[in-house]
């Protein structure tokens, strides 16, 4: 990988990691479901008019949009709003690789190798340690919401694999159009129109900047750059850089939000990152019939825990 490409991969990981801190700031301006809806609205418009028509069937766009956009991001924002720290969220959410491997086994017949099974066990131990740490400092209900978000992220990874999008940016921009209306309806029903209107009326430059960051920088730039790297390098070369996301996430939360990183959290980070590395970067045993080829690139780049994941 060229030095410029290496720096771009690190930059994307940094953008995705810092995003958790930005989300925490944004939750001070908007109710969580409204914030999530605004994020996808800004990601979809005007990009949807620039990326061309969808290159996969609408059933996959709608399915991924509902699972990833409404369920995964809705639960993540709710969990962080309920008290889950930004740095810990960036770490715990990586357990999605375990859910992805389990769902891929159930749906696609991808049997995990012994090394991948070991990785899942190590990662789960990291989650348990993180739960023990959070149990002494914050609400376990918020922790559970982020775990549920990771489960839906795993399901969306498998759906993305089945969709086999030839253009990752085009796919994610169109996926971003789906969650807007459901999230707005849920926000009106649960957060209330008066609270939503008050947040919109109080919109300032910081609030607008937060929405633009999570939409344009994290989603459009981040995923577009990641897809660009995947088109030029093997997935096994690009994928390890995603392990830097919780490093930047925890560091930025400590620097800008004053979050403390306890010894238990360091231990959880070591177990989770190590386990995710084993789970994500070790190829599983896949049925040959399930391999789909787009052009000259195998869609194995979107397998369990692989680099085609959309970071928060």
C-alpha cells in the first residue's frame, strides 16, 4: 500500500472513531431519534442526485436501510443518550463482528474456523469485562442498547453481503434514504413533536456542524474513501485499519469529553480488539455457491466483520 493510501486508511479510521465524540456532542442538541433521522437526511441529500441510480435491487436497499439505519443507529443513539460513554460505545460496538459471524453461519452456511471461534470467545470476554466496568459507573440498560445495536449491525453486514453492491458509495447513499421517514415518525411518537420542534428552533452552528460531520464526513467521505481503498487493495490489507476505530474513539472521548479510561476498560479494549482481529481477519469456511463475483472482485470483502461495514 502506498504511503498516501495508508494515510487515507488511518484518516478514515480516525474520522469514524472521532464520530462517537461528535455524536455525544450532538445528543446535547437533538433528541436521539431525530438526530439519527437528520444524519441520514443530510447523508442522502444532495448525494442521492449525484451517485446515479441504485445498482442493486430495491429490496436490499430497503432491508439494509431499516436494519442498519433504523435499528442499529437508532439503538446506538438511544444507548448513548441514555448514558453509554462515547469511548466505550466505540469499543463495545465492535462486537458486531461476532454477531456477523454467527448470523453468517446461520444464514449463509459460513462455518467459523477454530481461530475465528477463539476470536469470538476472546471478544465476548472483552464485552463481559466492559459490562463489569460499566456496571460500576453507568447504566447497564444503555450498555444493553449498544449491544443490541451491534447485533443489528451484524445482520446488516450479512444483508449487504447478499446484496453484493458493485458500488459501495452508491449503495450506502441510497440506503441512507430509507431510515429518514421511519426515524422521524418514531421520534414524533416517542420523543414528541414539541421536543423535536424545540431542538430544530434552537439549531445553532455547532448543531449544524455536528449533523454535517456525521453525515458528510463520516458517511459520505468515510465510506466513499473506504470503498475506494477496497477497489485498489485486497480486503485483507484494508480491513486491519478498522481496528483503529475504537483507539481513536476512546482517545478522542478522553481528550474532548474528559472520559476516564479505567484499567478494566483497557483490559476490555485489549480483549475486544484482539478478538475482533481474529474473528474479522480469519477467513471462514464458506460454501462455494455463496460466493458472488462482481466484475473481477469477489464479494468476500463484505463477509463477517469485513471492511464493507458502515461505521457510526
